[in-house]
């Protein structure tokens, strides 16, 4: 009863994964920021950083796969 309650380890299963931009490889260690764009292509979820999304905005809005950019 005198033992302290163990605290959860942040590096365990509750830690958010590192998200990588599918275009340029920029990493976001805390998960995808709300400013990043998410796209599902061929059944795979891909994330794009702010710079890549802005540079290819018309292709994204036209729903072109990233292989066309």
C-alpha cells in the first residue's frame, strides 16, 4: 500500500507515431499536425507537409494521385 502508483511510459504504446511527408520526407514526431494534408491513395493513407501541399494545391483539389504531380 505504500508503493507509488506507476506512471505510464510515454514511449510505450500510447506514444504517437512519427509521420513522414510522402513527398519530401519531412518528419513530424508528434503525429500529423492539423496543417498537414491527408490523402488516401490505393488504399494507403499518405500525409503531405504544408509546403508540399501548397505547392501542389491544384493537383490535390483536382483529386489527382501524387504520382501525377
